[in-house]
C-alpha cells in the first residue's frame, strides 16, 4: 500500500510540474512578427525587449534582442516605423541562406558580472558591432543576464533560457537553430564554456522552471568560443598555487602553508583526473627535487605548451620587432596550434579521490600535509577588463622582465628574455625552443597577480565569492580543499558555515559549483560526465602571461573537451606576449571568430 501511494504521489508531482511548466510556457508570447524594426544603413531587421522568462527574477535583465540580416526576411512597412516580416526562403548572405544561417550569442560578463539587455540597435554587446556579424550572414541573439550578485547559477540559467526562447520561435525565424555559437571573454569566457559544456543538464531544470523558461526546447549549442575563461573554480585556487605559487614572496608562515597545501592538492587532483594527451598518454604529476610536484607527464605537457607558444611567436613575427610595454614583455602573437585532444601516484595518503562520489582530496577533511620536504586591439582591452570586472588583484605584482623597444633579430629577442639569467634556448635552424622549467617562465613573465586563495579569498571578498553567495551581493566560501587547509585557523568557522548553506532551491554550494564547472560535464572523473550535451566545436584562446588564472585552466578545459567524444574539435592557442585579453595569434578577435564559425559550418 505504501509503495502504491509513493508511486501515485510521484506521478502527481510529475503531472504538477508539467502543468507548471506548460503554464509558464503559455505565458511567454511568441515573437510578434508585426513589430520588427529596420536599420536601412546595415540592412538588418531587429527587435529588443523580448522576454525569455515568464516569471523573471529580474525583468530589467531577462530580456533579449534578435538581429536578422535583411535578406532573410521579406518586410512590409506598417506605416508606423515597424515592419511585418516573413522568412524569405530565397534570401542569402555570403555562404549562408535563410535556412542555413548560424546564430551567435555574445556573453559579455567580465568577472561574472551582469550583462545589460539591448535597448536599441546600437546597444553594445562587447564583441564588435551587430553589423560585423549580420554582414557575414549571421543572426545575432543578444540577451541580457543576471550577474554574480544574483549568485550562481543565475547568469548561465538566463543565457540558457534565452536560447530556449529563440528555439521556441523556430517556425517564425530564419536560420539553423542547431547551429548556435557563443563567444565570451574572462568571466564571459567561463560562462561561455559552461553554456558549451552543460547543454540540457538536469541540474539547471529547477532554476529554469523558477524563472518560467521554455521547458520543451534545448539549450545545447554547437560551438563555444572562450577567451581567457576563468573557470574550473573547484580547483582554481589550487591550480593557481601549483602554477604561480613560486612567484610569491613575503608570505607569512601560515600563508606559505596554504600556498604549498593548495599546490600539493592540485597534484593529487590531476593524478585522479585522467587527462590524456593527443596520443592517449596519461598526464600525471610526480614528486620533484625542486618545487611541488614539478615533474611528470602533465608537467612536461605544460612546459611544451609554453615552448610551442614562443616558437609560434618567433615564426609569426617579422623582425625588426618593436615590443609594446602595455603587453608586459611585448604584445607579440604566438600560439600552441590546434590541439587534439592507471594507478594513482599522487601525493597525500596514496589513495585516489573518487570524484564520481563527490569526494575531494584528504585536505578537505582537515589533514594538513608535511611541508618540510618542499624546496578593437586585444592589447588595448586588457586594462579595460581589469577595470570592469571588479576582481581583486595585487597592484604590486610585476614580472621580472618588462621588455620594450625594438629588437632587430630573433636572437636579440631571445637574449632579452635571458637578460636576468638563461632559461630559454632557441635553435634558429629548426625554430625549436626549450625552457629550463615552468617555474623559470612564471618567474620571468607570469607572476601571481592575485593574493593567497586567488578565487575563494580568505575574507570572502573576491568576485567569485560573490558569485557563490546567495543573491544578496555578499560573498561566500566555496573551495572545499581550502576549507580543509584552514582547519584550526580563524577562517575555519566561516568556511564550514558557507559550505553548509543552501540556496532557495535547496542546493548547497557544491551542487552550484558543479553547475559552474565545465569539467563536471566533460571529464569522466566527475559524476556529471555524459549527463549533458556538450558543444561539438570549441575555440579557446588565452594570453600566456595573464596572472588572472593558471595556464592549467585552459589546458585542462581543452584536453577534457577534446577527449569527450569522437568528432569533438578543439582549436586551442596560448598566445605569446599577451595577457588577460581577447588574445589572438594573428588578425583580430571578431574576424577570427567569424572565420571559425564559417569553418565549423562547412
């Protein structure tokens, strides 16, 4: 009898939820095809103020605009400045027709900030102009979204809802709704990566339902363009210390213990992650005489990424070459090229963390390691992002080398890199670069620009702390590994309290952190593997000298995406001479993105 009642209650609950979703979908009006406006100068039909949420959490953000190349519509003037439009099946722009045109969704959310909804044709979306895309035959989906003050997963939820609403109008709009691409930089690149990785994830269902999103359409996308994505936040602090911790100085004994503990925890994490290179070789870290686990196949891979980036810069650059002081050591362009692509031997107690079961390394349980054995133009935008994102950086952080002036030959440039001691060897005949160590590179050119606990700041005042707060604009802790390291300190109680809190839908921060971690969906080491529909195409770019996140962040994302499924294509570049910006090896960011979309559509 109890079993029967349970089944009946479950059916009633499902029917109730279905009824709620249906009511919310009915409340979302389809696009009014008699209300289009028209830019004659650019030949674009457009509408703004389209609500993609029937019960919005913040109606000032949760609307969108759609911008359509004029050739795809047949428009009839209504006499009041608006047009009634129908799809012109014969319309074509560039390589696309009204049936095959792709869509782009810009995600301009530095520091996970809110993105204003468009209010007119000339609203800024942060990545070029509307006509940059429509002139190439691309339809623009321009959505507003809540920011970090609303708490994760609000931002990604909103962009997903916008995608779903656009798809619910597929019978009215031109274009190929299976070909949605998105682009973003920094926190926008991170949310872009999340949209790309978490397509149709059930974790988002209650959050989408809460704002009255369309529940019968997909939010999966075809392609993901990420510049300097600040992501993988569950281990971002740890990756930062493993990669950049050697550049810190003046730390207290307690701070040094945290830095070393986080670096060691990252090694344990990598050794349980199961990443492989393009040849299928397992990437792991092993103990080393100098530094913390600065050896092993994963370490060699990171070192090779750095070397290849400089090789590409030397190949691309015409000498004499004048370095830009704004770039830190020369705003040159380099890259890694299109990247494709056991027994646990990590530190700690020798047992692999089981990420499928949500386990973290032993540090999360308060076990402290023994530290006794440890030895327009993208360049113009870098400062602008730092001003916009509200992320705390150390004003005094500076790399050991600050190159400027003109270098007549490639060898002159190499000599300048070695000015404080030789760490770069270059073979002119083969254009082969070898560096002595990853630590030598970071000491010279990639110093830490954030304090200890770079993302989950000890006082919970970093931008990412606000992101994992509870919608009141205040910060909350989220790093379970760091929570273990601060056991017995003045920070212990705050970490424990924050990690135990629940949001309005009953989820603690670990669930929300998974929702905001693309590797949760892309890596078999996590419980979310194969529970979503990730993008097929990925384009990832990062400036190699940025101090905003570890180089591991983009490397791990690219490797996990490439290995996810046969047919997944990842185009990854680390750009020499550029920092936290829309880094590109050659050309301009917007033009390169559009060309990439065209390649993916072939």
